[in-house]
């Protein structure tokens, strides 16, 4: 039986303040690590867009935001890795972050400054756009220190497993929360730099060829496996990331800052 391995939480250097790896390299790394696809979920928040001069149009700002995704996408097309677009959305005046799937470039240009809406208004917006858009909202790492879970009625699911090695995401609490509220569960590496490679994701039993395939597989909530430490694919590159991670832990435990202006 065929399977499809994909990471649903990946950042790039071109767009995310805390990203340390260019999109092109991200695609290369995941291909070598045995993955079939990735979703680029760069940080989308007020802090990112405030850095641009006021004379820039929203479309111009969005073009800048998409640089990391496009770099990864172009390399993915060349080497045979599926690269899809998502965002990690942070609303104003809240520490919570949400992984959003089912968007495209046109959506980001047509609906500016999503971070102003708040979760409830954003939920109403995406629901109003169906069936043109089938947008899914998952809360990222809902039990990381300083973060609390959102109203489950406004979510499609939660990131039950976050593999970032520099954060204690209390994945066991996220898993229990999802079970209690009957929410869909996903896993992601929360990739920013080399030590984060291939530490999370999903293994689907069916091949994912298009964004619609991914959305259908996520919405079904079955025929998949959450990638965690015990299901990470073996590769020499993966061993190298483990060594690098140990060195970084010895040097410093400082967490990268992802929203410097918010």
C-alpha cells in the first residue's frame, strides 16, 4: 500500500523572522529526509507586515511574504517534492497561533491584514467563503508555556504533536484536549533550522497530489499516522541533525524570537 509523508508546519528564512533556512534548502532537506511533501506555514502577524513602508500596497507586501513559499515550491517542482501553501496566523493581542490550510495566493491578496480579525471573526470569514475555499484552522502547540487552548467550537483541530526541540509544547495535553473535544489531530516539526528537520508530520495512506487532496485527507481524520519521535524516518541526514541539536542545547537554550514588532 502506498503512503505519503508530509510535514504540516515548516518555516523559511525569507519570510519568518526566526527562520534560519532558505525555502530552496528546506525543500532539499525534506526530500533527502524521506518526505514526499511539506506545507510552508510562515509566520503571518502584525509584526511581519509592519516592517514594510506605508507606501507599499497590500499586494506588494503579500508578494514579499510569499518569497519563502515560492522558493521552496520551485525547488520542490525540480526535485519531486510536493510543496503547499499555508500560514501560521497570530491575531493581535493574543499569544495563540493557528495553522491555516486551504488558502492560496489570491486569498492572501484579497483579504488583507487577517491578524486584525481575531479567531471568531476569522472563523466566520472562512465559513462564508465555502465552497470556493475549504479552509481548515488548527491551533498550533496549544499548551506551550504562555498559551492556552482556544474555543474548540472555532477550530477544526489542534496540533497534537509539535516536534520543535527548543520548546516544551506539552504534546500530551494537546492530545488529550483533542480527544476530549473530538477535534482532528495533526503533527508538525515546526521547522525553523536544521535541528528541527523531520521531527513531525503526517503519514497518509493515500497519495497527496493537490491541495484539495490534502484538505480532504485532513477533514476525513482517518487513514493516517502522526509522526513523532518514534516514527521519524531513518537517514544519515537525520542523525546529523540530532548531533547538531545536542551541540546547540549545550551552547544555549535561547528560543528564537518570531514576532519582534508585535
